[in-house]
C-alpha cells in the first residue's frame, strides 16, 4: 500500500498536487521532469522548502498548460535524466511529440 503524500498549503504544493492528479506521475517521475531530486519534490510538497527562480516559473507554466500529456511528461523526464546539463551536441528540435 503506497503512502498518500501530505500537501502543504503553499503554491508549490498545490501545483504538485494538481500535476499528480492530472498526470498520475509519482515523485520520481516529477523529479526527472523538473530536473531535480525526489527529495526536493517532497520538500516542496510538505512546504519545508519553497521553489524559487526558474523552478517556480516552470511549476506555474505547468499549472497553466493543459495541452501536454503524461506521455509528453515522461518523455521529457527521460530526456532530462539522459542529459542533466545543457549540451551543444543534442540535436533535438522538439523532444515532446
């Protein structure tokens, strides 16, 4: 039986809750999708840490965009795990198709 995540009343926690409801992604998948660690996702969910800068901006964009699918999210997560830092040799115009 999996543990039900506890969500704080922060903007980040509410966005992550919404993303989980819409996509069904787990912590590992969300972390890969966001290019961060599962522990960071957990801290945002619990309200122990607040997202800042690009991470917060990305969360807000995700909350507003209803056109992406779970398959798109997983594909982007795999790309982020494979290439965790920016690279000039990556020839991907649109990795999410």
